[in-house]
C-alpha cells in the first residue's frame, strides 16, 4: 500500500472527544465523509482493511462454533412483513391478556420500523406493485427461507450468519461507524429444537463477543436490556456496551433469545424423532462497524489512532535510515521485512524520501503498533530501534526479531487493554441516590454530571425505571451480568437486591 | 462443513443444457431460488464459498498490480447523474459535428439507464427530496470522489477496486449467476495522467482476465465491442466471452478505455509538474458472479458440478471405509486430513453413516475434484484409492500423498482446460456467407443453426453490421484479439481484411 502523501496536521486534543473523533476518522484516512449523502461514508483502503480484519475475527468465531456463511437478498418485499406484524399482534394480545403491560411500547416499535427503512418503490419507470425495503436486519428474509429449509430434527441446529450492508433511514446526527445510514453489519441467526438449544446458543454468543472484545482490547458492560428496549419479538435481549471516553455508551453487540415466538409467525416447525410437529426456538446475534468506532474512540490519543495488533492493517512499519549512504541498509530492511512477512506479520516498508520525523508522524496518526528504524549505526550492532505506539523505544537485535516483535505486540495489546479498562472504570460513578421532593416526587441527590455512567442497584418496576430515566435524563442499560456481591438497596424502591444496573447516555 | 443430507436425484442430462443449468445450481446447493423476488437468489454456503474463492483470485490480481480496495455507498442521488448526462450530451454534440454518427444509439443508452435501475423514493414515511438509485455500477459515485482526491500528478495513477452488490431492474428472464437483479460485482476504476497510462492499464486488465480465466479453466473469446455496444462514455470497450455448451456466449469481463471523456464531465483534472492543468484519463474493469455461472455451465456433466481446483470449496474429500471394523481407519483418515490441511489444501472428511456409493454420488454432484477412500485393505498396503472427478481412479501411497494430490489437481485442471477448449472450438463454425437476393438484399447462404457461434472476416460499416445482425438474428461480439493470419474477404463487403469477428446469441 502507499503511505499517506504528506503529514496531516490539525488533530484536535482527544480531551475534546466530540471534536477529536470525527476529525481523526478522516485524518487517519479510514473514511471520506464528503460523499453527498450524510451517513454514507466512502471506506478508504486503510479503514476497509481494519474492518475486514474485524470481520475476520467474527468469521473465526463462526467457524469455531459451526456457523455457516450465507448471503440473503438486500431487498425485502413489503408483504413479507405481514408475518412479522402477525407476531407483534400476537405478542400484543398476549400482553393485553396480562402477561406484560407494555402494549404502547410495542405499538411504537411497530410503526417505528416503517419509519426507519428506505423504500424502493420504482423499478425503472414502473411503480412496483409491492414496494420493497432495504433490509435493516434480515429476520424477515431469513426466516421466510428457514421455514423451507427446516423439516426435521435432523436439520437442527441450523447455524447461519452473513456479513452484509444494511440500511437505516437515520434522522439523528450521523457519526462515522457509530450512526450511519449504510451499515456494514454482521448477523448470525440460529434455529434450535428447543429452548435449551437456544439457551446454549446465547451462552456461546456471549463467549464469542468476549473473545472478539479481547482481541480488540475493549472492556465492555454486558447487560440484559429492559423489556421495552428488547428487540421486537425477542424473549430477551442482551447487549455489550463500550463506555467511550466521553462517557457515552456505544452498543457494539446484541444477542436475542426468541424462544419460539418468531417460529409461530413464520410457521417454523420441525418433525421430531417421535413424529410430532414442534415449534423451533431461535436466536440472533448482531455486530457492526461500530466495533471499529469503539476501537478508534477508545484507544486513540492526541497523536492519532492506536490500532490493536489483531486488527492493525499494518502491524510493523520498517523505515530505512540513511539508505543512500549505506547500501546495506535496504538489504537489511528487505531481509527483515521478508522474515516478518513469512512469520505472518502485516509489514510495510516506508521507502518514501522523507525525514524520519515526518514518517513517524504519519504512522503515529495511523496507529501502527511498531515502527522499526534500521540505519548504518543499527547495522553496526546488528540491531534496530523499535518505537512502540503506546509509548517507549527499544533497541533490539535483528537476530530473532520475529520473537521480539510477537512479544512487543502482545505486551502492547495488554497495555491497551489495561489502559482502556482504566478509562472505562474512571467513567463509572456510583449513582448518588434520590431524595423525596415535595408531593413525593423523587429528585436526584446530586446533579448528574454529563460524561459519566452511573452504577446502581435497581430492582424496581417499569414505572420505577421511568422515574429513574426521567429524573436523570439517562437511559437504563439493563441488568449487568455481574451482580453485586452483597444485597444493596434499590435506588428507587429501597428494597435490597444484588441486581447491578447502569444508566448512561447512549449513542 | 456439513455434507448434503441425502443424495439428490433428478439431474437432467447436460445435453439438455437449458434444463440442466437451472436444476444443477439448486441440486448442488449453490443457491436457493425460492426467495420471493425473481432474480434475487439466496447464496447457500457452498455457492458463497466458491464465489469467495473467485473473489480471492480477483483480489490476488489486484494486489499484484497495486490496486487498492475501497467501498463506495450503494445509493446514488439522482442529481449526481447530471454530470453523466453532461458527458452524454457532449459526446452527442461531438458526434453530431461529424466525429461519429451513432447519435440515436446514445439516446437509447441515456434513457435506457433510468429504465434499468431501482429507485429509492422514500425514507421512512417521507418522500425523498432527491430520489436515489441503487448502483448498477459505480462510475458516478466514484468519479464524484475521485475529483476530490486527485490534485496533482503525484496522486496518479489512482488504482481502485471494490467488490459489492449492484442492482439491475431486469425485465428479461432471470438465470442464477447469469442474469440476476442483485449482482455480486467486481469493479476496478483507474485514473491516469495520460492516454498512455490508460493504454497500459487496458493491457494489464487483459492480462489479469487471462490469469483468472486460466485458474477457472475457461477459454474465452476476447473482442473489441462494436461502437454501439461500447459502454456509454467509453472510447472503446473490450470483453471476454465464454461460449457456453448451448452455443450462447456469456460476457464475463469487460474493460473500458475512457480516454479523458469522463474526466471532462466530472472535472477530473490534475496539476502536472510544469504547473499546467490537465485532464485525467480513465479505465474501468468489471467482472461478476457470471464467472461462477461460466464455471458451472462449462465444466459440469450429467453427474453434477465439476469445480476447478482453484475455486473448489472442497478440493479433496476423504471417506473412511469400514471404520467401525478397524479403528486404525479413522486414525489414518485424520492423519491424512491434517497433513493435507497443513499443506494448504481444502479438505473435508465425510464421516456420515452412509454407504460409500451414496457419498460418492453426493460429492460428484458438488464437483469435488478428488475423492479419497481409506479402508482396512488400503491400510494394509499403506495406500488410498483416489477417484478423480474428471474420470479415472488411482491407488496411491499414503506416504507423500501431498505431492500426488498436487499433481492430480494440476492434471485435472489441465484436463478441464482442454475439455472446455474442445467444447468451445466445436461450437464455433465458419460463417457460410451471403448470396445476393432479389432487390440486392443479402441472404445467408445456409440456414443459421441455433447453438453455434459463427466466425467471419468483417470489415464493414455500421450499416453492414446491421445487415449482418438482422439477417442472422445473431449479435456481433466485435473484433477478435486474434486476427486472421491471411487477408480474408469480408462477409458483407467482400473486401480483404484480417479482422476476425464473431456473431452469436449472447446471454
């Protein structure tokens, strides 16, 4: 690949995160935002390579767990939605019958869907008889086909995934990777013979998310979303949220347990070994380019990106020094580059006719983990000088540099992980609690500070949650996977509970 | 991956190609055509794997030639077309001024474009102010951005590509891979400082196409398309066509030399080293899932697919025989599988509890190049029995089987290449020539036989070509890259020429 043509300046300080983030995605050449539709960025080669490497992590997990890659059509005819509407109606009826009181919220979801998609209404000059929408996700097209594929218990479990472009008619402010209108999306959909199969799948999903987050060096909060924030048709929804440096949380992965709720709507049944017909149980697991947004936002600094080694398009850049003075320099550079390439590292040799300082500056912006200089003085000692993107320099022998590089990258990943954990921990405050105002209203004890996530014990009802959200202006992420070790008084009701929850401003 | 659940029967004879092709794509589990929009198939894992391997060949060529992968938005606002229309108007004006007489054909192209795209007219419940279309190809979105990216001669050449979904509102009969409405598409777009740069790019494109066709074991006709079949805005268009077994030609790759014609419309200029502003020269190179259609159609037989080793999702399937009788069988099977995997082969072990005959039957349908059986008798002689998909069996030593497998796959690829060449050659007939009818009309000397491509010397004008096409009902592919060695009389005008051309029924 060709390096950046010239050093680019004008990176805002990262302390001003809301200025830094939108600037760095363009300065580091991940995307170009000048395409004439807002929220539809052009992926530049460096950004696309990072994203492809993140996709590679997802594919690795999918292969390990026996999911197979499919690709479903982008366009969905409107009439396929009837099944989905049927599902929503059924749930409504069930809830009206006393199972759950959130009728109104379901209504919002139902009409909300049509508000959030792009509609294809014309083919050529013809109005289409049945309008089609661009998939926001693929439940409808997939489950239509699954109903044809699943016949007997021998067809189960069916474990599928796809990595595709999805669309959302976004009316809020768009942000590269975080809130876009064409979304690079990963979705896995599974079908099981029974609830236990789907339960186990949810466990597997949680495990895969953690494995990917480990490689991305990102800590996350894992929560079970409140009922009203559960995906329509899901029994429950779990999500991983990354706390970004400005204290807002970014939902980067969700997994939904559908039980047999969708199966009813799509006639997804199978013949069991005893000849009986049974409904299938299903799950969905979704991630997107937001993972790259979290990587950019969490790890970067005032000098640019810092790419975790697992997804750095270039892990090691080699810079010859004074190569015109000593012809052995380029020989050594190419020998090292070949050796590292063969060992499986992603390496780039920067032969541009620029001062070393300018090169360092460029590769710092791009967040390359290791920058290696080789000049005549280094050759004299058969060594090279390595600058580590998270800080520090080491003079290391050329002999066996493979192993040194591997260790440096591993250690850099650990540093990123612990730095990110420190940042995230520092952004989580304990909720200050309520005092009773006049006429029994609840008032937050201390002013809510913008830029923090608040942790609290919460065991209240939906209306208690509404009080919590309204009085703080924050959103309930849901019940944490990590309960309090000791019973703690619920912030609203005061009753003792170990249910740890978080409220935050969500992206 | 899991194998097919049971042997599927009902493959039509390949001699009835028009029945065989649409059947085999589903029987071999490449796609499912039951999605409720015609021409939008669901890619099943086996089909998607083949396609990904074909994409891998394209990416290999792109990396070798210094093209970088980008990704541009799918949606194009209608007003961006103004530039394209300006281009077409300019060309029209130029041609009206005597440069070229094909004004009418250009008009058709202009209005044809809008007839062939899907239009997004609504976002949620709002009519969009400016309708957007789903890209059929990406000239308009790309060149809008290129005009921002290219400033000086140092930015050139700009060599880009993307692999994306494109769309075409297809009104003709759809066929999997061959004529679909959502198209898995490869497109490379380059920008050069001058015509010579673009000339060299066209040579490089031709070379890349041949390299890919070699791996796919497909012979092709390379032709310069007639003016009226040239891509709008192109100076000239070259194409590679595969002659399918039914004698119809399938255009699988095109490359276009734009000179500086698009640059004018998109203000694509650069500052040269002398400070002057110059227009850029451009080329485009396109391929699609049709490559997979050609592979399926050309190589398959009455028993199913035959996958060229370079793009076979499974190159070698290993089948244990009587493994319940002798525990050493599975040990040997896994040892061989591990060894072949490590050596870079794509291997699958078929442990299903089925008769060997049923397994052979399944893997023949899927076109797996080599099927290896290992049973107690084979172990006694430390060997295995290999069935080759193009015919023949060999008993080979397990020791050093790596090398044997490599040789067998290479030899099988050669067989496929020569079989395909023989098929294609047999489908090309010499054009029988014309006789003068009453009132000087031309009548083809012998009846044109459906299912053949005709070769002829042709050096006539556009109206001569029209006579040729009308009187034969076939389409002129254009001037072959391989001229006649000796001057030969033009089929229409009778004047001597070495220009070899082909007429055919095109897909």
